[in-house]
C-alpha cells in the first residue's frame, strides 16, 4: 500500500481541505478520490508526485 493525499480545490484553485488514504496503485487512488468530488476539483498526490486531477462536473 502507498500513501496518497487528495486535495480539494476551491474555485480559485486553492486547497481548502486534504484527505490522506492508502491505495495499491495510482488507478485505485484515482477511483477512491472520485468519491471526494462534490462540486470541487480534486488533485491526487503520492508524496511529491502529482498523480492526477479530477474536475468537478459543471452543471
């Protein structure tokens, strides 16, 4: 298991919340992070490496 962090971003792209979690690999980390998308973009990091970003759906 690897340590990951998901950062929730406000409308200006600033971090307003962070969640740490474990995942086997990047794919699982991205899947887990999709649960945190609730009107805000989410960046996923593994240590100093950016794994990806999930954009919030625009209504």
